[in-house]
């Protein structure tokens, strides 16, 4: 294991070192984000097939995943989402609680897991890598602010 500091360049460097020391690795666990993208870059730089690796719902990771799924037989991944709109949901719940909602009430929030089966629903090929998905932002805002 290695600390990547959630930095792509650091993740690329430490992944290359770990793979050199452990050539029998069959998959990589990453906490996602740029760490996953750095690990993928290391495997590509080493000329090897990209091992199964999870990621997060950043558009950059989802686009990379989609590309690998189309070009490398057997590539597997999944991504967990921490959608930015969770703060909106939390604020709505807090307002309702202040208005007298039963304090013992349980509130469930749908936090999607992105799989090969639903990847196409989330990835935004025409938008830049820094977008986090899913989002409640309107398409006009996305096109104005996240267009490649």
C-alpha cells in the first residue's frame, strides 16, 4: 500500500513502484479520484493491461473507464458517487427537522453506485474531467461551465 495524497502524479509514481515490486498483482484498490487515474496512467506507461480498479464519479474517471471498457477486453471497475447535491438533500432534511419532523424518523438518500451496466447513464463525454456526477445542475449551466 502507499499514500498517494489523492494526487495523480504521486499515485502514478507509487503505483509503478508497487507494480515493479509485486508483478503478480491481479487488481488495485484505490480510494478513487486522481489516485485511480494515476494508477491507470502507471499501468499504461508500463505497457501492461489495466488491472481492475475502482474509482469515483468524477467525469475524468468515468471517461477513462468508458474508453478502457471499449479498448481492453475484460477491464472491470465500479465507482461510488458522493454527489455534490447531497448537501442540498441534507439542508432540506435540516429545514424539515426544524419545522417539526419526527426526530426519530429515518431518512434514506439514494447514493448511486456506478457499474458497467449504468456507466453510460452517468458519463458526460462532451464535458470536462472536473465535473462530479451525478448532478442536479441544468444542462445549460453544464454546457456553459464544463464544456471541453
